[in-house]
C-alpha cells in the first residue's frame, strides 16, 4: 500500500489480485445477496483508491481493508433496518391486527420507496445519513468515523436529506 500511495499502479494490481477473492467471499457471506455484494465490493475498492494519498500504516493493510468491508456491511444492514424500523414502531401503537390490507400494502410500498431512494444516494451521503439517524452520532462523531470535517458532514447530510425529501415529497414534508 505504501508503494501504491507513492504512485505505483503495479502495487495496486498486486494488492487487488492478492485480496479480491477473499474479500469477495467475505462480503458475499456477510450479505448473502450477490447484487449487494457487488456494490459493497466496488465501494471498498473505491475507498482504497480514494484513501491512497492519505493512507498511513497504522495496521496491516489486510486489517484496514477488512475494516472497510466490515463498515460497508454494517451500512448494508443499517439500511435494511432503517426501512422497517419507523413503520414497525407505528404498528406497535395501532396494533398490527388493526392494520387493513390496504394500509399494509401502502406501508410495504413506502418501505420499498425508502430503500430505493437510500440506495440511489452516493455512498458518502448514505453513510452520513445512516450514522446520524441509525447510529445517533453527532456531526463531529460522524466526521471522526468517516475521516472528514464537520462541514463536509453537514454538506453530505444536507444533500442526502434534500434527495430523500424530493423523492418522498408526497409522504415527507
């Protein structure tokens, strides 16, 4: 990674060749969904590329790579949880046995729309949104977790919320 950081594309090719198959298997086993695995695999390698110039050897490359992959899997599961959590809480108040088939269908459609909209967000915006809403992290904590400044976090959240509001304007003011 140090050689890649210093500009050696051959070093990146070696890293990729050495780690691509085990990383793919880890993500596939974690997500059990090939499409999600493809996206996460690309995101992890994109993070490696983006981090090239700032990477510091605080741990072995493999440890760092799998930390990125783990964090991406966590995002994947948070996204799935986010889509159902608010609606499940609403069902607890009214009681699921009182929900009409029409209401259940509307809730399922709303969950799917939310998932689709979140999936359309750029990774950085989705990550910031999920860390704030699901993780309950402050702007400073999100910045520390993602390695960016507070203002960058605010910007990512602003764009994420604007996109979510735009796409869900009929149900979210």
